[in-house]
C-alpha cells in the first residue's frame, strides 16, 4: 500500500506541476497579448503626436513667414515716414509763412520767423497776401 500511496502522491504532485505549468503558459500568453495591445496603443499615440508636431512645425513656419512679412512692411513704413518728415521739413517754412501772411505778417516778420530770404518772403506776400 505504501507503494500505491507513493504513486498517488507522485501523481498528485505531477498533476499540480502540470496545472502550474498550464497556468504559467496561460499567464505568459496573457502577458504577450497585453504587451502587443500596449505596443499598438503606443504606436497609435506616437502617430498622433507626430502628426501634431508636424502641424505645430507648419504653424511656426507660417508665423515666421508672417513675422518676416510684417518686419518688411514695418521697414517700408519707417522709410516712408522718414521721407514724409523730410518733405515736411522742406515745406514747413512755406506753410508757416502762408499762415502768417493770412494773419497780416510783414516782410520782416516772414524773414525772421520762417527763415526765408527777402525774395521768398516777397513772393509769399504776393501769393497769399490780401487781394
């Protein structure tokens, strides 16, 4: 009987080992499947992130191009403003002289206030004086 109980015990242990082995194989399969699912999800997320990164890069490129365009426009406006200011500097004495003549300024007043020569002041009086 002892031999039979040893065989029974050996069979029981063998059964337990087979059950543990089957459980281990199933666990490894589940882990492999989970790893595959995680890898697929990671690849999908990576693709989305790459797409967003490309969109951000395109957006930055467009903003850079727009910034360059705005800088060029600003430079053009600054140049135009400088030209207008220089032009006003040249015509300002004549505009001021015209207003002064309208207010009744004399020849000497025009020469002193506006820095005009005598002939320029005489011309302003003839052009803008009371008729």
